[in-house]
């Protein structure tokens, strides 16, 4: 009940056109309340599961492969039944996915751009059958509807975060790219008029390439892409136009080396920003998932300890140590350790390492002090007068007494 009330309040607060229409229909549907919350939650889990995404990616990829085979007339003739079955299977899977998503959330479904893309792709898939039924198989433009079937490969976009990141980057560069293209168009307009005046004269001019403004624009586009510009310059040199080479070099430098490289640089910058944002989001998701896993493990461990304590109260034959040993057996080697002790925190480890560095510095200074003391003591011993021991003096006297001559 509170969930439905919260959803109705959120719809009233929002100001999008879809929400405005839903607010209009809200009084009509107040009497109706969905009683299939469990079934809807189950369908939502199925849609969000990894297995369902793998099925959709495999289906779209295989259908793209069959479409590539369909372009060959020989293979189409030999594998006609297989291609028809694959087409029916693909359409069935896509319509089932659409039905499941609409069943889960029929209002918020239309607020997602990728869901709208899926709807457009399904309409395109059904377009050839509709055209053949209404206009006949001999309709002139039925091949256009068949050619548009290649757009169904775009269903891979919602299932690839990397592709979505690139699309976001392209969307962020729309205004900047539009400004660069506008400047390029102005440059081409100036040089198109100048080229028409210089090389499109009625008597000796190049009418094929510079005869009018449209031909001059097409020629400048070839020069901007540096495609076949040498042939265009040879045609101007054959007609002996004096300023043709300067005109060509200046336009190629401005259009190709400046504006087109500017366009590429803008795309690269926004793509790098989108990739960094994507990596930050993935890191945040991993942290959130890890915290959720830790909470689940803590809750499971607390429940297990509570159960063991309850067993200990009811069973006097077991000691608490035995219960703890039983609890240890329930732990898994994949469970991360959740430690909230200060000794395991990063600030404490940083301070501890700093303390070890200070201890090493103190030991080194003490060693230097001991070496200096030993050196000073050694110098002091060298300066003292050397006195012979008494034992050595007695030995010298005896030797002198024995060596004296007798008169």
C-alpha cells in the first residue's frame, strides 16, 4: 500500500509530458490496484538477470548472422526454411521482451530512450510483412523496407554499457560539433564563391568542377577530405590558372588540417570524459555490491550466532567453545572478512608506517653516535703515554741481572 502511494506521489511531482498525462488518467485508475506484485517482481528479476541478457545478445547476434547469409541468393534458396524459422524466432523473442517490460512498468517504460528504440525496431521488423499484405509483393518500394531490417542489430546497444558510453559521448559533443561544422560550412561557402569567380569563367573555366555553386561545394568537399585533390589540381594547372595552387593549399590547410582535426579532437576529449565517468560508475557499483555482500554475510553470521546461543540455552550438554567450533564450520573461504577494528583502518596503518620510519631514523642516528664515540675513544687512547706493565719490568730486571759479568 505504501509503495503504491509513493508511486502516485512521485508521478504528481514530476513535470515531464508523460507524467502529466499519467496525472490526468490517475483519478480514473485509482479504483484499480494491481494485485500481482509477486508475479511482477519475478518477471522483473527475469528481465534483469544475466541469463536473459545473454539470451537476447545471442539472439540478436545470430539473427545478424542469418541476415548476412540472406544477402546471398544461393544460400537464401538453399536455406529458405531455416531463415524463415530464425526470423519467426527472432520476432517472437523481441515481442516477448517488449510484453514483459510493458507488464513490469507500463508507464515508466516509455521514459527510457532505449525502450523507444526497441519499439521502433519492432515496428521496422513488422514493416515488410505489412507492406506486402497491403501493397502486394510487387510494390516498388518494398525493397526499402527489407533494407531497413539491418537496423535490428541496434538492439545490442541497451545490453552493452561500452556502446552506451560512446553514444553518450557523441550526444555531449552535438553542440560543439555543430559549431565546428558551421564554421567549416562558412569556410566552404567563402571558398566556393571565390573558386567560382576564379576558375568557373564562361570561356576558359572548369565548368565541371567550378561551373556553379553546387559543383564548387562538391569539389571543395573532395579537397577537404584530401581525396583526389591532385587530379583536381592538374585540371586547374592544364588551364593555366595562376592562383590555383595557392587556393588549393590554403583551403586544404584550413579545412583538413584545422577544422577536421578540431572535430576529431572534440570527439576524443568527450569520449575520454565519458570513459572516465563510466569507470567511476563501475567502481562505485563494485563498492556498493561489496558493501551489500558484507551486510549479507554479517547478517548471516549474526543469525547463526543467535541460533547457536539459543541452542546452548536449551542444551546443557554442549559448551560454548563447541558451539563456536560448529559456527566456524559454517564459514566459507570466499567470505570477505569484515573488520571494524581501528588497527585495520587505513589511517592507523599510515601512522604505524610513519612510526616505523621514525624508529629507523632514530636507530640510524644512534648508530652514528656510537661510531663517533668509539672514534673519539680511539683517539684518546692514542694520545695517552704508553706505560709498561709491572710484569714486563720484572722480566727486564732479571735479564739484566743474569747478564752482568763477574769480577
